C-alpha cells in the first residue's frame, strides 16, 4: 500500500509533497526524478506524512 511522503530541500523553508510511494527509498527515487538529478542534495529531509503533516508556510526562526 502506498504511503505519502513530504520533503524539504536544504536551505529552504518550503516543504513539498505529497509523494505517493511504497517506501521512503522509492519516495527518494521519485524526488530525484522530479528534481532531474542523479543524486539528492546533501541535507534533504524526507518524512512520512502519517507521522508529521506538511507545514507549507513554516518559516525557520533566525539564529
């Protein structure tokens, strides 16, 4: 059964998704395809939306 995943690129505050996939590895493969890259950027975050929903307009606090 397919799950829904979200992802966030390093250095950006927008969260993207949902990606429908059977596993996190397959979700990462789909993200690679969508971004048109052979390797995902270092620091990319991927999570199951069942555990944490997307926060589309979340702004990181300045440090």
